[in-house]
């Protein structure tokens, strides 16, 4: 038998064969990766089932985990970094809009009976409760659409939020068992915050309250329960009846901004001795205007540095920080609550001409400060409390105004631009 002579393969056939082989290899690698992720997720859910059973959750509620898959939208949102950092004045402008003010005033009128009851019972002003409701979910119109169990399971099985997700998922199963919420209503934000005023499951377990008297704490579809829960949480967090959250003040030109630290609470006499005076237009009541000793210990908050509004904040501001640890959030809630009944805005303008640092610039700043011996924390691109404190310490040592306000000019001063 004669051997048949093979024709040489054409370049296109060679390329096609190589491409097909690569596709098979890459596809197989991707499939193996997906299968590994699925296996890790399933193993995580098995661990949760065992732990939930030990915690007393009955099998019919544990079965709500069956069929869950990781939600890629939750993974994307958990991992994202903002493209830019909003300065506080943009944050406030975004939250305190004419529409939100109008709707808030309508809610204050519509819900005046329950709000009066809650104010009497818990000592938290109705305007604060409605402001939180407005900031968190726009008065219930944006409560989140993510199934809570799926969102928390996605967070819990891997990543930086795994410990949080696991803890909250176990708590969520216990909540489901109470009967306070139906599985189809058990929805919230991608991070598991739930209901009209966005409680995470463990906060719900510890502080949710029944505002309707029906024996159910339904913060998902019953705003009265959500408002009662918020009032209860703020009271437990240290809210003091009759005190403002804070007010705008004037400071002398030679004020030591190293004192502008939310951890430093001092009596009114301490601030009066340093020339701090309440702004007339920011008067919340006669106590704030007089900078009275009855206000208790207070801290200076200067989110815009020397050039922006400066505030004295009371222990009630600290209670708002228990609700959300971002000082900008607490300021937004406090200011929105005032705007419901007052027309006065901030007396001092924000330094809007200052460009905010981009996340990558903040990371450069953090690395430079750490290298120089200032404890700015992880170079995560977030201008948090530790970074602001490091900025202030550097400014002080460099004979700059130590207001903790970071600008592109500060990068130049550090020699990293």
C-alpha cells in the first residue's frame, strides 16, 4: 500500500487550530475556576447550615439557603473604588435637595402622631428621625432590591467582608424564623442593610422596636416600626433629650486646629476660653447660641478645614456616628433635620474651589505620610479619620495651618507630585 502524501496545512488552518486549542484551554481554566468558586460557596453554605442549627434555627428556615448562588453585582459593589472622592459640600448637596426637603416636611405632617409619641418615649427629635429616613431610603422609596440572604452569603464566603457577611447571615436566618418578615419581603441593600431606615441584621436583633403595637417589628414594609427602631437605637447609643446635634461656630484667626478632633470632647468653658463663638445664623436654640455649659462636652468638627464652616458637636453627634461612622453622614442628617423647619444655611461658605484628591492621590498621600513617620493607616485611597489626623500632624510639624484638610498642594509640599 502506497503512503499517501499529506498536503501542508494552510496558515489559516494552523491559526484556527491553535485558536481552538487556546479556547479549549482557557475555557477549561475558566470552568475550573468557576467550579472551584461554586464548591467554595457550597462548602460555606454547609458551614452556615450547621452553625445556624446549633443556634436554634429550624430546618424549614435553614432551607431558605438552598439554591443560593453568589450575586456578581454584590461582588462588584463590594470591590469597587469610587472614581473620585466627593468633597463634603457635594455630598451634602446630593443628599439635601429641594425634593427631599419637601417630602420630609410632608412626612412630618403625615406622621405627626407617631413621631410625637416616639419623641416623647425616646427623646429623639422627630426631625432627626425623618432626616435619617430621608437620607437612608428617600422615605422608603429606595429600600434596596437585593435578597438579604443571597447578598450576605455572597459577602460571607470570601473577601474582606467575609467575617461581617457570615455574622450577618446567621443573624438574618434567626430574623426570618421570628416571623417578623416574609422571605419575599426580606430584601435590602447589597451590604445587607434592611428596611425603611436600613438596619443590618445584628442591629435589628438588638434594637428593633414595635412602633405599631401589633407585636411585630416589621421595618421592611411598616415605616412606624422602622422609625421606632431608629429612635430606640439612637437612645441606646447615647442620644440626650433636649440637646442639639451641634451648631456652626466662629473661631479666631489663630485657632489651633489641632483641637479639631471628634475624639476630643471638652466643656463649653474650654471652647469659650479659646475664642469659639456660635454663629448667630446657625442657632438651633438659645443654648447653642449662648454656648452654655448645659450643652455638656463638645468637639470641634472642621470638615472643610480653615476655609470652610466649623462646628461644635455634642454627644448627640456621636450617637449619629453610631448609626453611620462617616462624619459627613452625621452632618448631613443633622443639617437636613434643621432645614425642615429653618431656612438658614451655613453661615460660612465651603471652599468649593479646592479640587478633591483622587483615590490614587490619596493613596500616594498615605504612603508618603507613613514613610515620613505619620500614622495614616493603610494606603487604601480613602480619606478617613486616621489619614486626616496624620495630615494634621504633618501640617503642624511643617508650620502649616493644621486643619487636616488635604489638597493637591499638600502633595506638592510633601514632594510627591
